[in-house]
C-alpha cells in the first residue's frame, strides 16, 4: 500500500492502444483458471503479464483466439514539481468543460472524483461516478475517454461479466471505466451485486470456489469505478453513486471536439494528481470533513471522501464541494411511496396544526382511502387507533405516532426557508492563488 512520502509502484511501459479491443481483453481474463486471492487487504497488484498459475500462459499459447491482450493499466508517473491542489482541481474542471456540456456543478464533481481515484488508498467508501443521459449522443463515451487519461490505473471496457469484474480488481486494483452499461446491466443481478459490494471497503468481497477441491476463497471487489448508461441506474447502485446527468450540446455552445491523439495536457494533469495524492494520503486517512446536515446518510458517505480532498486543497474548494454536492444530489433521490406519504403527512400536521387527525380526514389530505393509508404506514410500525375528536371517537392518528418515523426517514426541516438562488447558481471559481511557499497543498 502506498504511503505518504514514498514513491508509489509504477506499472511498466506496456500500454493497450486505444484501437485495441477491450472486449478481447476481458474475454481472456474470464477464461483464465481461478485466481488464488493473493492480496485481500488491498495490497500490491499483480505485475503486468503475471498469471495465477504457471501453466496458464502455456494453456492459452496454443489458442491465439482466446489470448486477447494482457491487462496492464498504467499508473501516471508523479510530477517532479510541487503541486497546488486547488489550482489543479481548477485545471481539471476547465479540461472537462472544454469537451462536454454538463449541468452546473458536474465538472467540479468530476474533478474531485478524479483526484479521489489517485488518493483511493486513503478511502473507506468508493462512490461510483454514474454518467446518465436520456438518449444516445450526450457525451458519456467522450467523458469516459477523457477520464481514461486523468484517473489512476484506468481500465475501460464496454461489456463485463461478474467474473471479469472481480478478477480484474483482484489482479490490478484499477479504476474501472464501464461504458454501455444499459446493454448488459439490467439482466445481470449477480453483476449488480458485485458493483454494489465494492462501495464499502469493509464489505468489498465476493466468495468463490477455486481449484479441484472447490475450496472457498475471498476475492476483492474494492475499486474506483465510473459507469455510463442511457437512463437511470438501478436504485441500489444509484444511491452508491455521484450521478452526473449528461446532456446534448446546444448548437450555440462552444464545445471543442475531443482528439484522442492530443491528450498531453490531460496526462500532465494526471501526473500532478499522482504527485498531490502521494503526499496527502496520511492526512486524508485521518480527515473528518463536515457534511451538510440535510444530506441523507448514504449521500453523505459518497461525498465525504471528496469533501476531505476539497478541505485539503483549500481555496474556494471546501465551499464549492459542498454547494455542488447539494446541487447534484438535491433532486436525485426519489422517495419510495411510503416515504413520500410520510412527508405529506408531516406537511399536513404542520399546516393544519393540532395533534390528531382521523383516518378519513388524513386520507383525504394525502389522497388515499383509510385502508391504503394504513398499508403505506405499516412498514414504519404506525397503525390507526381510536382517538377522541370532540365528542367523537373515530380511528385515526396522533402526531406523536409519527415523530420517530419523521426523525428517521425524512430530512430535517429548515428553520428558515432556503433562498431560491442559494445553490442553484454556481459562481465561476476564482483562480487558486499560491506563492512559492505552496508545495503539494
């Protein structure tokens, strides 16, 4: 595991050209004999061209059509010069906006996530970067291609199986760049389970039988990951992600066409990110960044490592990161019907005043008959009972019946209404400043 102040392991010079078939690479790994789970603690990666079994290469040597290409994701050589982290994030943001049309805050979020991949060893949670669009042609593939020149150990592919995912992670600890997820993700529950499992370091494992004796072994699924898909991701995967809703370029938008043969500037940014992370790992491991109170727990988990990076670089980024997080996650989580009814009931009690309502009266306010209202509230342990309203004793609910569920399942109500433009408009960040005394900040 890379430690601050020591040079990280750098993979050899072998690269996989953009023109090579990533599908062939993955097919080869899928056909390889079972691995032996050598580094379950997230330690060293296998060297490029290494095999779990000595006879593996020989087994495939006489089957060229099954060889594919050895997986050798490359790690950028850290820049030799000190790096101002805030200025670097500004440069990454600008680079992303140069080629893509994205909503407000998206470029800042992507810049923070790229830096997260380089500081991955300090993380306990791995938020997925989920790129979605309503239709094709919104720049998802271009975004992944740009990311492939910025992130640590990129491994791109447009089709995966459950075996290739965890074997690739076990072998190389790469940053997975998954394109065309809509073509294979929906019908593969096992694959979705593996992608979900890799979100939390403590649970990022799958169990498989290996060898002739079918010995159970543990394989890691702990990796950074960006995914692209038309339409929304499955809810369990979406809630583990920072979601960027891609969009088509407007005719009047000045967006530069991406040239894969002209990426020297992106590679230099990757080298700077590697340098910055090299000297910040220990500080990031100990970081306890503040999280906005209104954020749900899972959303806060996703953003916490990015907040830690923003706090470490300083400048405008601590404030920017939190504004962006609220902006991008504010309308993302569609509550379940049960939670939505709970929110509506809280509004009814607040607007009406009083501490009790009959089932019939409350049902009318939330547009449910008493029976269906009771069904929606049953998962929260809330049931109608006899109440007294004047000289009548209908079945209904007391406000106190809901207090525990309100506190557990609904965001805290603000004491004062939020100003409409508070987070809807992001200011253009001012250039980060730093003098000669700024070194790898």
